[in-house]
């Protein structure tokens, strides 16, 4: 993995892109004390996309748990 510094406007959203066009975004709710997560995952078929969804969700939730502990 190669890190790259880019000059972008500041925001409260973290959006990550995958090479296959999939992505997820994490942001705080503007009205409630919670985190919102949005995802768009690409697969050859629905089953593959759902399997990828499960993997990505697991990693995201694991990282969130590490941060809030």
C-alpha cells in the first residue's frame, strides 16, 4: 500500500474506495449521537456482493469497537 498526501477540503466524512468500484463512507449523525455508515459493494452477482458486504462490515465494526473502548 502506498500513502499519498492530497490537499482536500476538511469534512466530517471518511470515504474509502476499492479498486473494483466498491466504497464505504462513515460520518457522524448531525442530529443524533451515532455514527452513520454507507456502503456500495460490487460483485459478479448478488451473492458475491453480499459476501463482500459481510467482510467489510466486520472490519469496520471491529475498528469502531477498538476506537470506542
